[in-house]
C-alpha cells in the first residue's frame, strides 16, 4: 500500500479534504492498516511542519507520543540517548523509525529514533483486546538508545498541525463507519420494515452530519493554516465518534447478530472500530469544548 501511495497531501496546504478522503478510504478497507499508515503520513507532516529532514523513501515511521504514569522515558543530552519505558507503541516490530514524544523538566520534546537500534526491548504483551489485534500497542523499554531531537522544545505540541492531525484520525473513524453501515444500506429489509428504514435514516443523519463537519473543517484549515482550530477539531472528533457509536448501534438493532457473527470482515471491522474510537478523549473533550463555547459570543449563528 505504501509503495502505491508513498505520501498524502499535507494538511493546511490546500488539499486537506483530499488527504482525509484518502485516510477514510484506507480505514474502510482495514483499520489496522489505517492505524499504521495514518501515523506514517502524520510523521511526514510533522517533519515538514518542524522543517526537519524528511523520511527516507524506504522507511516506515510511527508516532509514539502517548503519556501517562507508565511513561518513564528520559533523554540524556550529554550522550544523546534515551532510557526508560514508553507505553502505547503501535507498530512496534513493524516500523523502521519512530518520532517519540517525551515530557521532561516541564517541556515536551520530540525525538527521532531508529527502532532497530540496540537497547530497545518490547515488554511482554498485555494486549487482550480482540479489536485492533492486528496492530497491538505495547510498551517498549529503552536502554541508552541513540536519539535525535526534532525541532525546538514544545514545538511538536505547539504547532497548529498537531490539531490538524488529530482531525485526520476522525476521518479514519468515519471511513470505517461508512463501510459498517453498508449491510443496512443494502438490506432488502429496509423496503418492508419500518424499523429498519428508521434506523437507516438515523445512520444517514449521523454520517451526513459528520461528513459535513469534516468538509467544513478541511476548508477552514486550508483557509487559515496558521490557526490550530482546536475547538473545531474537538467538535469534529466528538461528532464523528458519536456517529460511529450510532452506526454500530443502529446496524446491530436493524439486522441482529448475523453480520457480526457470519461476516468475518464485518466482525473484524466492528471490533476494530470499537477500540479505535476510544482514542477519543470522550467526556474530557466535551468539557473542553463546552468551556470554549461558553467564552464565545453567538457561537451558533447560521
């Protein structure tokens, strides 16, 4: 796949919607593949934003920036090495290079690390989810591994593209939800069953609303690429996540367990999406959106 599509249009350069449509199409085929490729394409965008050397043509990259109590990674500037643990490393064992985020001494850093370097160990797996089983996210332990700083301190999180990239994840969710809705869209039951028709109507309202917001936000990002559009991104991610939940619920209620139990591709995508959308921050994002809207005058003017 990467050989056929080595790059996508960078966000904020006039073709953001084209980028998101490509991500949605990949996710519609395989969410695990989308997880890997979206990170690779995001790494390309990050390096461009930070005016850093681009990825070599034959390199597959990942972004490992999740934080939390399990993250103990520390960078030693005197030796140019990192040591400690980094959780949620999707694609470990598959990728050639990773852009790794760390929080240290009150600032954030982005490091460029070759994953084949000595001193990197994948800790015993504890990934029990059936969803996204094709690309588990494990914890890596680093022991004096060479690392190169990318960009100035706080630049990775502070650039507008950080938020633009977050909306690209929503495009992946959307692409999977569209394909999961297909069995209901095609079902002959809709013609003679008012309940099935009503549930398909609910699916349509959810997906059309999400698509409209994605298109609108893509236009805003291209028109004002120097702005992060943080509240807009949070809104889009939240609406798309809710739309995915509605699609999963409506298709199951309309068609019963048949597609989930008898269609292997549908069942795998169903399970993958339920895990993938939890990359949303859910109620915390809604609270952030509410606070932002509370400070605005006339936020809902038509």
